[in-house]
């Protein structure tokens, strides 16, 4: 499914508070949204309200990325828009040189499996993505031990 208009737009510093509020309402991690290694995009409705987000954090070697902030508002759920946003982030990460995508998800395994992700070792994820905001937050709070990791290649 191709991403329908509007195309995701890169988040700037002026957008971070609104994205933070949207992701909080979607019950997703909001730590480090303005960190330099985090790339985020939004989709807005005709009124300019954020209705979807997607993004990733780049790991220290540039070959691994942590997908995060893939979310759609209630009116878009089940429309295929979330999958399109996830694919958009993976395409952007691949174009930037990433070779493997990782993510944490305790609730959305079937969604991610539908996009080619397989269960992964969370300690391996934490090792290859050490220093990223989400990994370091999960380490410091003990949440890492409760997370479910997923991974897939970005190489065709």
C-alpha cells in the first residue's frame, strides 16, 4: 500500500511539543524526541493537527536503527496508514545507510510481524543501539527487562 497524501513532513524543533503530546496520548515513549540522532516525521490532517508520526534513532555505527514513534490517531487505525508510516521510516533509514531495523513492542507483535519483523534478543538490541535515548531510558528504569524486541533486515 502506498502512503496516501499528505506525505510525512520532517519534525522541526517547533513541532516537538505537539509530537510529544500526540505520542503521549498514544501511550508511546517520548524520551529524547529532540535528540540529534532521532529523526521524526508527522502527518497532519486538513486542520493541521498531528494524526500520525513515524521515526527512528540511529545507533552508534549508523548501520542499526531503532524504529520509534510509529503511531496513528484513532481515526486512522486499521486504515493501513500505520504500516505505510513504518515503511516510510524504514526506507528513510535505509537511504541513510542503515542495514537493520530494531524496535520494542509488547503490544503490537502481529503488526510488526506483518512488516517482516521477527522476535529478537533485547540484549543484542541494547548492545547495537547503546547510547540511544530509548535504550538508555529503558536500561536506567529497569524497563529493558520487560520489553519485547523485534528486528528485520533493511537490505533487499
